[in-house]
C-alpha cells in the first residue's frame, strides 16, 4: 500500500472496507461472469459427504481450538488488554490445527458473573457492526447506535482476521449471531443495540412482555429482520472472495429460533448464488432444550450437535447426511478429553475444542473444569488426527465398527486402515476377507511417539499387541 492510500484510509475509515467488499465483489463478477463461481471454497464432498472438499477433490477434515474473543474484544477494568490474534494463530499452528470459530457478541456489555464486582464481571465488547451517532446518550452513557450505518472497524477487522487465518492455512467459521448470552446473562436486552433506548431507529420491540426479547431471533418482526439481513449481506460481501470461510448462524440460540435460523441459512445460500464464491453454512445446537433432529432436518451444510446419540461419550458413525463438527462447547461447555478426539475422528466426525486459551476470559482464577494436562492432550491430539487425515486417502475412508475389536476403525477397503485402541494394548482385526500384505505403524496418543511394526498378511483374523505401555494406541495399516 502506498503512503497516499494509507492516509486516505485514515481520513475515510470506510474506504478500505468499501474496496474489500461490495466494490471488489462487483469487479470480480464483471471480470469473471458466471465462470468465476466457487473457486476453491469448501463444499460438501459428493464422494464422502462426511467431509468438505475443494477443487483438489481431497477430503478436508476440520479440527482445532476456538476461544471467545477472537473477533470482538471483551474487556473488563481488571483485564483491559486487547486480544493478540497473531499470537493466537501461532498457537494454533504449533498444534497443527486448521479450524476456528470466529465468535461474535451482540451485547455491548456482557455481565459475566452477577455475584462478582463490576471490576471483574462487566465485559465491554467492541467493535460491533453498527456505528454510534452523536446526540442523546443511551442509558449506559454511551452514544446510541444507528442500525442503518455499518461500522467500518468491525468489517475491516473481520476481513483482516479471516485473511490472516487463510495465510496460516486455517478455515474460519464466521459466527453471525449469538444467543446464549442474551438468554442467560442479566440485563441482556438492555445491553443490546436493538433495545429501543439504545438506537435512533425506533425499533419496535416489546420491552415489557419479553424482558430478554428473544423474539428478535424469530420471524416475528420485519423491521428487525431487515436490519439482520442487511448485516448478513455486509458480512458476505466483506469476505466472499476468501475461500477459507464457513458461516454459523448463531451460537446456542433458543429452540424457538428454528425457523429464523432456517430462513437465514436459505438467505445466505440464495444471496451467494449471485456472487463469485459460495461457502458452507452451519447450524449449531440450540440451548437449552434443542434437539439434534432439528439440525439434521435443516438446510445447513454442517451442524454441531448436543450429546444426544452418544456424541459426548461414544460417538456413533456419521452417516454422511451432514458434515458434523462435534464441539466440546455443546457437549461439556468447557470439557472433553483426548480420547473423545480420536473416537470422533474414527467415526467420520470433525472434532473441535472450546479452549480457554490463555485463561484470561471467564476464568477469574477459579479451578479449571478440565485439567491443564488434559487440555494439552486435546490440543495435541487434534493436531495428530489432522496429520493422519492429510496423510491418508481420507476421501475413500469410511467408519467401520466391526472390523476391529475396539469398535473404532476407518477403512479404505484393501488399501488403508486406521484403528484406535482406547484401552488395553491388544486389538483383534477381522482380516479374513482381506488379501495382501500390509505395513504396520503404531502411534501413542499420550506421547506422540511412533513405532514401526512387522509386516502382516490378510486372509485371517489377527491379534496385534501394541508396543506401548500406556494401554492406548493408534494402529495404521497400509497395503504394500
């Protein structure tokens, strides 16, 4: 960028966003026409719909740590530091991760823990998607929002962070709305830009009948829906040319939001049809009381379920009806273990971890709900599974619960087999109908150590002993 352009950006804050979004999209469409669609963005694989793919045709398995303040700052007087996104990306690469959720927060004040003093509990969130205007202050003393005017700082940060993630080989799910905080934090609606006293747009929402105003995430208010759709369009225009993008409609919104979420999924898909790239759209568990059937019945490309069906303890094999990202956020909140990572991977799922990261947000010095040693194993083993996913022909591999006595196997018939042994150092393989010789490699999830074993031959049932003392192992077999 030359000096004059840099000065212009400072004088006209919206200029960089203008060039990087709507104007850029128009140029692409004019230059490419219909041939420019779907460059290298993700799409559900038709060969193995448990995974996404791109123009390479390879299965793209997604796994990684995500944390709460990756897009919007969440500061308290006790913790005023800004989030170091570059350091976070370096953290992800150290563990060989390739996916994050880029969180958004709708509330401009987030009351974390009502029992705590304001020095620790009141998080101020910024930037938000809309500009504030001069004039009469809102009840909290801040200026009111104009919901017809977008905040360039928000969309420029969004684009920069998605682009920076792309440079590191990391896929990003952009969270568009957030429902948990609005349901369960005190004074949530009064701290939302749509609260009538917080904007200059005369938003007609009942402030007496529903103190949380959850109806703004339902199809009941055309004025609110129009504002939400305009915002979603702006997000799409800002990042459409970037191929590492996925969308998530809302984090843990209430069950009555179902039709609104379905509408937003279809809205994104319809709008992106006219743009150079189309990106996967996801729907995640509705808290509390939501059902996984609602997710599977949705028009979403990918979903994150709750614990129904064993996703928390004994995940069942994916049937390929949706790409499934199993997320500890919707299973434990903050929890999980490294064995869950392998069990999910072996069943054709894509496991991701809600990671407290540096412990500065929402922890307040309390005893962690998951030991630090186990968090470290979760991070490492997500990276280990990604290495195997990229090494194997994953697009050809299917979960098989009968081939191995452990119940966990990914198979590419007569070509490759990956077996997980969660306990005991012995595994039985039913290779009676499998011919040929195979190399063997043992992997220890606790240490990261490998051991090359003896060649084996098919045509019979086999009993193999792990060389590791831990009683846990991964076995990789490849046809010679």
